[in-house]
């Protein structure tokens, strides 16, 4: 079993222990991203290469290496500049009355202070919208705490349907418009809901079921449009 998987399971067990307080907490679990080692191929050399080099025509041009500062080398730097230094996000869900341009800070699943003080949290260890393949995992309360931003924040999450919009705005002002494609109910230990989907950029919204808070409502939406600030 991989070390990351062990960590994930341990965190999920801690989450199960907190399910009794789910009416005033919406904490999910976290998982890091997987990494793979690229395969390598061994290339055999032969003495024929030396012969070919010696008999090369003088008229045959020799390819010169690219100079430093060429356009090819500048492209990665330009792409990297699009990633905001400030990773904070704001969330709007037009069909949910209480979620409009609300800050969603990065936080651990058991950070009850931020779960109280904000509409929702962006789960630590999950993706960001500017990544090519990500699951931006957001958890909020159904009931929450009176006189705080968490109060009834995700109360109407169960009204979201396929085709509804979820909008995330980054610190640079870029808007990421997602379209709902799935609504499911899972147990508190169902790990798969925090994992990214291969080849897709998605956002997941989580809250607890009512009236017993025993399960989790998960609404997932896929990135359809990216509107960069002018």
C-alpha cells in the first residue's frame, strides 16, 4: 500500500469520528496527488555513426543549438505567469442564495474555526482551477452557526441540478465557470469523492444530509469556460 493511501485512510477514520457534529461542520478528507516515474529507453550506439560523421559532405549544414533567450525557452515562463501567487479563491453559485463571491480559504478538514467563520473551505491538498487536471474540493455547512458566514451557507445544495453553474474567481480576477454534471450521496468514509478525475478539471461541493447528517451530498461540476480579467 502506498504511503499516500495510508495517510488518506487515517484521515478518513478521523473524519468518521467527527460525523456526529456534521450539522455544524462540513469537513471532508484530503488526498495528495499521485506522481509517476517516466519510463526510459536504452539507445544502442554503433561504429557506423563515426563513419557517417567522417563522410558527411562539406555542403551539409550543421544544426546549431538554440541561443539563450529564444522564443522556445520563453514560453514556459509565460505560462507560469498565469498561475496567481495568491492562491485564495472566491465562490459563487447562482442557484444557491447565500453563496455569492464568498472567500473560500484553504483549510484542513478539521479546521472548525474556518468552517465557522467562512461560507465554505477549499480542502487542503486538493486541486486548483488553473491546473489541467484537478478536483477543487469545497466543503460547507448545511446549518452552520448563527451570526457567521457559515449559517445556512450550503442549505440549498440539494437544489443543484445538471447544467447549473458554479463560478470560482482567483486572485488575478480570472473566472472559472463550471457546469454541474453529477449529484450523489455518499458515506463519510467514501474516499473517491476527493480524488481527481482523469483528463477532467472539476469542482466538488460537499455538505451533510438532513436531518440526521449521517451522509454527504456531493455536487460535481466540470470546467467549461475560463474568463481572464482584462
